């Protein structure tokens, strides 16, 4: 396991240990409160999974990931005149 993976795993364990459960009067769990960093990670995973359902989007994402050329933000701003 790499240092980054270990760090990420440690961070995830820390965040999940901070999860809070909300219960009703009967003791039934009705909600969960999670740290915002964990929530953002969950949302990102859900969005990626949704996009990968489409073969077209999956192909586009993989092409974009492999793409080496591109424009700098400065070049885009100049090109758009903003």
C-alpha cells in the first residue's frame, strides 16, 4: 500500500468514526450526520458511477483522462476574451 493510499484510508477511517446517527423516540435510526469531506467523497463516487453507466460517457471520460494536450486557463481566458 502506498503512503497516499494509507493516508487516504486513515482519513476515511477518521471521518467515518465521526459519523453521527440520529434516532427517533423509539430508538430507530432516522438520519445520519457525516463530515462534509466524507459527504463530498460520497457524492463524487455517485456521480462517477452515474456517468460510467453510459458507454458514451465512459468512453469520453477515459479519453479525457488519457488526453495529454490542452489549454492553460490563461489561454482559455484570452481566447474567450474574459
